[in-house]
C-alpha cells in the first residue's frame, strides 16, 4: 500500500490531510502522531486549559469521526523509527508504511534545562504538549511558589495563569528585558507593567545558576546570588525545530528542514510544513513558529502535492492572551529602526518601521489597529507616522490611500 504519509499530528498535519481530501485526493492517506490523542490546538494549553476553563474535547481540532469519514488512517501514540528514502518507506516498530509522498509536520521541541544544573529534577516542567500541562496542573495551588525561567510569550502566559490562580510567581529573564528577542522595548514595558500590577515578581538581567533538591526541586540559585525556595519550576526558554528524523534521513537542514518555495525538501518525494520547516523568504530561509503558518503552509503544500506549483508566501500574524489583554501581532519586525506608539480607545498599539516602511504592529486590546495594520502590511503598503501617532486620526483612512 502506498499513498501519502504525514508524520506529525499537530495543527499542520491535521490541516494538511484535511486539505488533501478537500482537494479531491482519493488515495491512501495516513496521519502519524507521537501523542496518544487526536490532533489538538496547542495555544490554549498554557491559557484556558491550564486555568481549567477548557475541557480536553474542546482542544481537539476535529472529532474522531472526521478522520473515519474521510478515510484518513490515524496512527497515534506511534514512534517513527526512521525513513528509508530509497525504498520510500517509514518504519514504525515492526511495521513499514510505503509512500508516494511523505510530509514531515513534526513541529518543534522545547529547550530544556541541562541535567547538571537540576533540569532533570521532578517538578521542573516545560509547556509544549498536553502531557506537559497535565503534569504541572496539580501544582497550581493557591500560595504555591513557582519559578518561571524565561520572559518570552510562553513564560509570560504561564505567569499570567499562575498569578490568576493566586500563586507566588517569580519570573527570571537573563536578557536585559522580557520579550527582548521578539518585541520592541515599548511592548516589553507594557507587559512588564501588566504583570507587576498582577503581583508577578519579574527579574530582568538575571539568569538561573542551578536548581536544587533531592529528587524534587525545592530551591533555585540565581545568577545574582539570590536563593529562592520553590515548589515547582516552568521553563520557557524557546523551542527548536524537530528535525531528528529528517536529519537521520539525510535531508538538508537549514534553520529547520530546508524546503523550496513550494514546501518540497531536498528529496522530491518528501515535503515539510509548519514549525519544523524553513522556506525561502527575501533571501533567507525563514522559519515561523505560529498556528497561522502551520495551517497556511500545510495547505499550500497539499495544493503542491496535487500539482499546483504555488509558492508559499506567508502573511505572518500571531497572538498572545495574558490576563484580560489580547495581544495581536501583524507582520515581522525584523530590521526595524523606529517604533510609533498609538493610544487606542481601550488599548495601545506599537507600529514598527524600517525608515518609512511599515513592518509590523503589536496591538494590545486594540483590534482596529491590528486589523488596519495587517491589511496594510499584507498589501505592501505603509502608514504615515504622524497619522498613526495621532489618537484622534481615523486609522481606516490609511486603507484608502
């Protein structure tokens, strides 16, 4: 039996198999996932699911009946041992799945703390999979002491949940400021003030030296010499593309699994999409870590497997929910040299420019600014800085220019 095999049952993999059937693909179609659950959405894990506001069934992207009705074979809780490119086979234990096309939607893996500094102690958690969140959830008791390592969006979202559940939260970020890698100082300042107001103890320019404890973590030593007593630790220091299968199979790796503009890897019968894949964009191999990219790239790859020859052109957008603030981000701020702040009716937005060219917008509780900014960026247009800075100006007028 041949057909199309998709390895990785996350957002990209689920979107890809659905798109293939929607395009009329009638051959054998298999979706292989390492986790023993149906494909699910990850963003709520560190928010509503951890807060207890969303049940497991609501996480699922599609009901089990969808896969059965569309003749999509699910191999869940399955470990892929290797890819034989010459035979066009995937090894799963004693089984071999043959393929005409193979798609890698293997996603990403969280960076973990090294074992020698206490990273292997019980009570040290990462936020990536359902099992990760299920493991830490019992620790979220009122008054518990949690140390969060990393001031990116994952760390800040975890801090927001912990503070909402009345834990004692210390967050350390070894860079000069939270969100330094992904956002301007203005956005960092906004979220620092937000978390401080909710009781989170944010310590910037401070790293973690080691965690202590016998079998379970009970303390932490920080780079400034501070000793903390902790009940558990959440590590949010970034993710890495999951390229181990691709690398072992000899595929080209460049900031993830390298693909051409169509999502095809260095093997003409193997494709990649989502967090694990990089694609050409303005002279570099770009890799995006977001749900919209996972969906859009996967669907584009599905079209190309069916012969569309359609280059993937991303229109990046992201979001983060913290307390009662919804942050919406349009575009990519790489290379910005100026930031314009605009006060909204109930929120604020930060507009990134390279010279006079609009690159990106961070909009906190300002859906209108996000909508206008995204439409301008997607259309390749800019926005007059004086108009953006004037809270009385009509942003929608920028769309008519």
